[in-house]
C-alpha cells in the first residue's frame, strides 16, 4: 500500500563514509544502498513509495516530531511525543578507528536503530520491508531463531536482528507492535556481508558501546577543524555532510547519495548523482584545506590523481568512487519516481560530454595541494604539462559546460574561464620553480587569447554584463566566479554591472539565485550553491554587511537539521533535486571562509 510521500527536506542522512541512508522525519528509512553509494537499493521508497521498500519505526498514533544530530556527529535522534509519552529513536551506522575494529567483531556495513522510552508510555509500529535491486525483488526472509532473520542472495547475506519478536506481514516483510514504558529500550541491527559467513556479534551488549564509539569518532573528526566563530554550526554540519559523502577506501567524494530526486516535481529533470564530479574538485580542496581537514583533502587529491591517470590528458566529467567510468545511463521503468516524477535513472549520460572546465578545476586543486613551496613529483609534473598542452590545443572548442546541457555545444564563458585558470596556475607553478619544462611562451599566449575572448565575446555591451556564453544574451550565475578564480576584481566596473544584471534577472528573492535565465521550456528551482556564490562575490566586493544578510537569508532555506538539496523552490521554499547535495554544502563552506577572510582584512 502506498504511503504519504515525505517532502525532500523532511529527510536526514546517516552513513559511515562508505554508504548512506536517508531517514524521513516520520522514522522511515526510505533509501539505503549497500555496499557502495551506487549499489542497488535495499530500501527505495523515496523513488517509489509502493514497491521501493522501507524500514519504519513510528508511533501507532499521531505524534509531534523533532529531530537533531548529536552535536558534531552524523548520529540522528528523532523524538516522537504524544500526550502519553516520549520516544527517542537513534539511528546511526557504526564507525570507529581501524584499531578498534580489530579488537572486536565489527561488520563492515551495519545500520543500528535504538529506541528508548524517555517518558510515560507509547505504542510503536516497526515494519521491516526490504525490496532489493531497486524494488524489483521481495526477498525471502529466513527466521534463524533468537530474534534473528537472514536474507541470502548467492554469497551475499543480510542479517536482521532485534531483541523483540517480529512477525511476517502481508508485504513479505516483518512487523512488530511494541509497547514501551519509561526506561524501556529496544534495538534493531541490519548488517551486510558480501561473502558468507557474516560477522554477527552479539546485539545487546554492543549497541551502547558502538553508539559511544561512533559519537566519539565523529566528534574527534569534526574537532580537527580550525573554523571558529560566526556560522560555525552550519559550517561544521556541511563538513560532516562532505565526510558522509566521501568513500573512505579511495578518498572520492560523491555529489549526493541519491538518484532521481526531481529538480521539478512531476518533471523529468531527474539524475543519478552517486558519483564523483571533477567539476567539484577545486571547491572541494579549497573547502577541506580551508577548514583544516588536511588528511581528507590529501586523500581526495590522491584519488583525483589516481582517477585521471588512465585517460589523461583527456578527462572524464564523472568517475565512480574507484576512479572508473560509471555505467551508461538507463531508466528504471518499474519505479514511479519521487512523487510520480519519472523517470528514475541509473548512471549519468554526462560521462559522454565534453566539459573543458574540468581542466581548470583539476589544475587548481593540484596547485592548492602543493602550495607555494612543495615540488610535485615527476609523474604529476608530466600530467600538469599534458593538461597545459591539451588546454592550449582545445580551449576554442565548444563544450557542454558546467551545467551539462544536453543540447548543442557552445562556447561557455565558465569553460573559457577555467581554461584560463588552468594555464594561469601552471604558469604560476613554473614561476615558483615547481613545474619544469612547461611551454611557457605558448601557455602565456593562449592565456592572453582566452582573456581577450572572454572580455570581447562573452561581454555583452548592450546589457553591460558577462553572459553565459560568447554571443549569448542569457545571464548565468557562474559569472560570479570570475573574481573567485582571480580573473577580475569583484569591485571592477564590469563585475559590478554584471552583478546588477544578475540581481535583476536571476534573484527571485533575497537568499535565492537561479543558475541561469528561466524559460518556458525549462523551469526549475533556485540553484542553492549560486546563493553562496553571491555571498562570496559580495564579500570580495567589500560589501560585508550585505554579504552576511544574503548568507543568513540563504541559510534559512536549510531543513531543520541544516541540510540542503541541489535546488530550492522559490515559491514554497521546498527542497528540490538530490539530497543532501555536496556541491551546495561546498558553496556554504567556501562562502563562510570568504566572509572570515574578509572580516580579518577589515
């Protein structure tokens, strides 16, 4: 039977830097893929509330709900309150140090749900209805005794355990009606093992210990930051989101943990974001280093160098968490989509696109990684020279741009900007003695030609603004990044005029910015990261008061646990697109860093 569809902002995320689950404010796990972010779903009700599968724990009667993350962790607490009592549901994926794992039986993949009656008494309903492989398989759940159940799929074993009895239900899953009084606790555990026999430690004695270890691990990680002051809670939450979206074995960071949450409800702008985009590289490195998470930044750059080594000097736009090519895009016809927004897609066709901006992103990331004093090794220097040669030869070609347009290729201003960035940073590294045998004269000449192309052909003298593409009349928020990347001062006349046009055409209300002009053919929400680009631009312009006002207006569109999706509906404030979105949280962090830097210069 179909359940009410939760709004996208009604979800929160938990994970262990290998996989993630989305949990609605009603206590329902509606999205979980194991063993990797891009693995087939086990629970997928978020993209089909009828057949997707879910794991729900909620009061039998109507209740008031609040939730929070335990301070500086990714451990989620949901509190259900009624006139008769109060229940606290704690959801987490256990995580700890490798040393601690070696000292005990520690499954690689586990999700724990711990229920405590804090006041009075309350009746709960627990329903466990997995649907494997994106809702296509209702698995046989085998009772193993002692409140344990197993799902065997070849060599894969799912083990579900509790300290209460559950009974088979009409959907092929398990159900329990629970009555708890003050002080009572119940725990559930679901584990995954790719090869039987699975590691299954005792349930009851370890739940509290695992919770404490997990809280400690997250708080120790969050505590590494050097960020203090205004907006600290939102910045650290954004850092914790990035950590959740990272894949610890490789260092990759994916764009989002979901697929096909729509950019327009009922529309077809639904994409699979469970991969790593080179587009995000420079923003990611700047954010991680800027916050003091050096180990994570180093791991990410190491993944970048590994992922790009096989195809360079050509680069893909998207890689999976191991640096391989993601699967071809296809549609799942059995799923109705979030709120009937079809299709649900797997894979992403952007793998076949040309996006020249990724060269600037990658070179900028490496430049940030090595700093001003470190000399990259011979292999990295070879790679950088190859990228320089490729940009010199190909920057004049049209491409699909940062927004991955699926129509004809164009000469996008942002792509030109990032080609300029690639050559500019290579020349800077050469001047510092960090990069040898660079074709300096050629790089200098092409860098100047790109500058002239942007200043002459991307500038529209009638509108007095930089446009989305050469010869275009479409405004694009990426123009705000020209100062961020050092192409032009934010205070320049051209940039101030461009910003005035952006305010006129792309800002529906304070704190929201469309990524480009809307048209009848394509209406979508405000693009959340663009709001934080506006903040960065204002800070670089020296307008700190307005920058803070816009920042606070943008922050108000987060959900109740400070998570952002890709887009925001300007009319309702609802979240749109995949959730939570790493790109948005990167923008938040970098805007806060820009504000902090500007405050220090006052």
